[in-house]
């Protein structure tokens, strides 16, 4: 058993491992070790007995995300064009809370004393107005050396049009021993603030990522090739991840969306909403044949312009803590119990009521079946924690638990509306793909509220993000700002695309991707002249067709368009995709009249029509006993190693040919 392909996703509470062997998935979960995520990975591989046999390990990591959210990056300096060092602090005029008089901007990751200037100037076409002054550069480098910074971000005015000055500054900074991130390499695109912010983020987390990956590679040994998931849903080599660390900021959630696409397409679903509930957060994304992408993301309040899957995250997960605000209203999250101490039911010292504890009190989690029986839940501790909330509400523990679930479900519902209704899409046209450790626990109630007709629970829902790393393609993104009228752009667009394609093919070839497995995808960022935002449009024939597609897309997205209005080509984009061979999910014909015997019966609580507590005697089934064709009627509980699926009253489920669970609300219920 050698040269195994293994996927790993490090979450806030659990580290998930998926092994692909002989067409079957083997899964394992261990508690995460946030102080050093590699410890949990190595522990899990050891427990599976495969540490010495891993040929390729694809890793979805939270190291970059946590470093930004917790402000634990390295001391970072910024070199800017003279007169522009405060771009990072001035930012934009947008206000996250428009009517709040006490709104606070996030503090820049680089304080003002570590932002230095060099004398140079380019115009908007990249032509030199003021040559780079070497004396000012030497002084800037010396200032940063005295300040003790470890990394340097370089963002000079209009360097996306001509990188020569930035390349010289980068050379000098590297000679001085700094970790260097230059905007002309990270993001050669206009919009000064966002380009600078993205470059600073890369520098801020780069050394941490580099050290973490180097340590993990040493532990794994030379026999194992390490690949890292990016925010765009593709993987890159660990060497590239060290250099362009900002590409990994949404690594784990992106892998979950890739896994959701894979599972849904196996069951014949193209339009889906991915619904991933972990220990600390819920991630949702719209999938319309393929995952929706954005270049307007933020992490911890800091803009990042690199392409990433359009994922909306809320602080609502299994470990989210229930609390009361100053007005006495019940809230849930975003604070989480995490892996340590975890929910009270884990028995590790946690005393505050969490979503997991509420599900235990309601009978929806089976204590002795948690993690396949390898970790038992403490029902008494969960009840004591929820009872504190119940006392404040003057209610029973069961009523309080239902209240906690209602509140957290409302937070999740709002997240789904952001990526569907607010983007002009009707949730009723989609299926909900529920995964993560807690996704299948809440999916049916969310679907009923949003009138989503079907819920799909994949074969390995609790580790779908780890599975997503296994099926992800190698993916490289390239962009070049051109800023030309569409009617004059054909020659420029073709020239830039040719150059970017050559670069993409070279980069993928360096990662041992065979030529016949390389796919090139072309896009244009278009806008009406005078607009301050643009839409990404596939470039399949010529600019004229892309402009027609832009008018249609503008009408879909914003409810209006004007085919007589002039259109501008802002950016030229290209994706170089190294297509990986996808594992075949085993297909079995449905067994006529297939039935399953319940493992047990238990009391499970749901809300009645008026919101009252209603207790049902519900059967508990083992997921492994459900053959294709098996149909169940709710209420029922379906347990498996990596998650628990709750089938409420008025719902039914059946198992399809690839063993995915399809849940539907019964008409009239």
C-alpha cells in the first residue's frame, strides 16, 4: 500500500482526512490542534496507519485565514510611491454600517511608521515620468531593516502597466533578506487600494505559510508531494503557495464547494447551493453548473482582489455559543467553543450552551453513535449548559434548545439569501447540498423555510471539504488591466490572451501537468463607460459577442441594461486548468422494495405548527445499512461516522445509485 492519494482539511474543531483507495473513500477525523495544525494531520495519518505510504497529500489549510483574523501575521513593511504610503489607510468611502455613528475601520496591517516611500512615478500607460531614485530606495530599505520587519509588500503606482520599477525594488528588498511580495507579481490589476491590500496580505502571512509548509513537508518526508488548495477551488504546489500565500486564504471552504459540485453532479444536480456547517462557521455558495467566483472578497475586513469562489460565511456552527445581548434577546455565535474546550457535550470542560448541546437535548444527536462511537457525548453536561439558557428564558431545556436552533437557523437562512435572492436567483430552483459535521442536522429545516425542494446529503458529508481537495484541478489565474473601448479592443485582447496563455501553459508544465490535460479559459471584465464596477464575461468567440453577453448578464444581475451604451474592456483574465482524473463513485442499481432495520428508537423533539415542543418516537438508522433504493419517512435519524442526518416529520429520503441521500418534503406536509 504505497503512493496513496490523501486529502486533508483542517477546520476549527476537527481535522478531516480522506483516503482514496481502489475506488473507495476511507475517512478519519481527529480534533484539530490550532497551535500547530500539522500535529493533527500527522496524528490522523498515524492512526490510519498510512503515514509512510502517502504519495500525494492535498491540503486545505486555515493557517492563512486564522493569521489574518487573529492579527498574528509577521511584522510587515510597505514600500509605496512617494506621496502614496497612506493609500492603505485611506481605503474607500464605503461604510459597512451606513447609519452607525460609532463605526470603526479595521486597523491597517502595516502601521504608518512601517510604510516607506521611494521616489518614482509612472503614468497610467506605464510610461516613466520620474525615474526610480536609488538613494530613496536605499533609505527605504535601511528604514525597514532598522524597524525589524520580516516581510515587505511593494505596491508602486501603475506598476500593473509597467513592472520595471517594482522589479528593481523587489530585487533590493530580497538582497536585504526580506520575504517580498510585489503587486506586479501578485495582482497586476488596477485599483490602487485593493491591489495594495492584497499585496500586504500576501506579505503579512507569507513567512508563516512558508514555515508551516516546510515543517509539514519535513515531517511527511521526500516520498510525499504536498499540494495546497487555493481560494479559487484549484490546487497549487507548496512552492507556489509559499510565494503567493494570499491565494490560500479561503482554502478550506473552497475545497468544500468543489466537493459539493462533485457529489451533486454524480447525482445529476447542476443547480445547487452548498451548505457547509462546521464547528465555528457556516459557509454557503451558489453553484450554477459550476461554482460562482468573485474578485471582491474580504478576509477580516481587508479587501483581497484575487479570484476566489464566492462564499458567504457567518459565525454559526456546531460550537457556536448561545448568549444574551444587552436587550435580553437570545443570540447564537459568532463566538465558538472551538475544539478546546468545545461544546459542553464533549466533556472537555466546556460549560456554555452551544448548538451541538441543543441538538443533544433535542435528541437529534445520538451520544453513543457520535464519530462512529469513538467519541461519546455527555448528555447530562449538555442539558446542564442549556438549562442555564432555559432559566433566563423562563422555559424548559427543550424549549430553550429549540430556541437556540431557531436563532442559528435564522442566521444560516440569511446567509443563503445573500448568495441567492440578493444575486437575482430563486432558491426554489436549486437543491441544497448539506455537508460539514452539522450540515445534515439543519438542512431540512432550512430548506423548508426557503422552499428549497430537495436536500442532497453526500456519501461522506462530514469530510466533503477533504474530498474536495482530492478532486480539485490544478488551477492558475492570470489578469492584465487593459482599459480600452470595446470597439477598439480586439487586437489588444487577443495579444494579451496569447501572452497569458503562454505563461499559463509554462506554469502548469512546471507542475508536471501533461499538455493534453491543460484547459484554457478566457474572460473579459466589462463595464459601461463611466461605471465603477464590472462584470466578468466568458470570451469564447470575439469581443463583439462578449459585449452582447455582457448586456444580457447586466440585465440578469441588476435588472436593466442598455445595448446602445458604450462598453469598456477593463481586464483580460485567463485560467489555466490542469484537469485531474476524478475518482469514479461506485454506482449500484436501486434495490426494489429495499428496506432497512433501525438500530434503535429514541425520543426526538421538533417544533410543532405553533412553535411548541413536540416529541416523536423516531427510529435511528445506520447510513451504511441504507442500500440504493431505500426510502425512509420522517421523523428519523440517520447516523454515520462523520455526521448525523435529521429527517423531520413530513420529509422522506431515498438513496440514489451513488449512495447519496436525497431528502424531499412530502406534498401537503
